[in-house]
C-alpha cells in the first residue's frame, strides 16, 4: 500500500482515499466537490496487504476516513456524504424521486459499468480478453444500455432538471463504456444505444468541478501509465 497525503496537514475531518484513475473514486470526489465539502485526498492503491485490508476489507478503493472510522464501497460513501451534509442536496427530497435517482445509479453500475469493466484489461491496460468474454459482454451491454435509455431523461440531467448523485456516477462511468467498446468492437455502444448521452456528457463536463476531476484524472493516468513496471 502506498499512501501520500496531497495536503501538508490533515485539517479537515474526512479523507478520500484511492487514486484518480478510478472512476468510482472520481464519482465520490465529484459529489464532495459539488456539495462544497472540505476534504483531503490520500493516494492509495489497491492491495491485499493487511494494513490496507484493515481499512478496506476487499482491498479496493475508494474508501473514506472519517472521525468515526473508515467506510468503504463508493455508494456507501455517497449515502454517508448526503446524510452528513444534506445541503446542497444531490438527491431529490421526494422519497419516490429519490428512489428513482438511486435506481439510475444502481442500473448504471450493475447493468452497464460492471459488464464493461470486463473489457478494461484489454481496452486500457495492455492485457487480453477472450473472444467468449467479448461476445458475452456485448450482449450484456446492449441490454443494459437499451434499458438505461428507458430510465434516463437527459432533461438536461440524467434524472431530470436537477444535478444529482446519479450525474456524478454517469459522468465517470459512461465515457469508459464508450472508449472500451470503440477499442474492443470498433463500435461506440453509447452512440448506438444511448444517443443522447454524448451531448449530456459534454454538458456535465463543462461544470467547473467536473473539469477539476477530469484534469486530475488525466494527470493521474499519465503518472500511472509511466510508473516503473515490476
């Protein structure tokens, strides 16, 4: 495990741990920024070492250090952030509309990002994925994106007229689906099955906090890809 504080001193009550190449890390980071919550960042890579597992039981990122203890899993972090700092709200007040927002996040991550993740080894990291896996993922992604098109509103945000946690998730996950499918299949599944997504992503990308997250992601990706290979 490698931990590097990005601030000279820990002067705020929470620390977001992980690295900016991770879309799930960036999902949580964008939520924190959009809610104007003070936080520090600690650079932590995935690991199965005991000191890492003591904070993140699966050895994954992101996780959040708080005065009460450590929390892991990005959606748990999202819920904790919203409940601890309710203003400005990134969930609708109405219980049904709030559930619909959570439904979008669940759908994005379970039926779109999770299948697409199986392509990332070859699409982004120089590995290989079997033809059988590629065929299976293509069918899952087509189904997931077609069903997401039924849920998403893009008017102008993914859930309606307000920016929410669902936008934080969509903005970090959907571009990876686009990039991975272009590289693996020579087709952009986002263009084919979710055509309103590209203008929407451009809109979100114009937000100052999204630009900050994107700039940090690009810098972290360059550093990650140029690191010495073991």
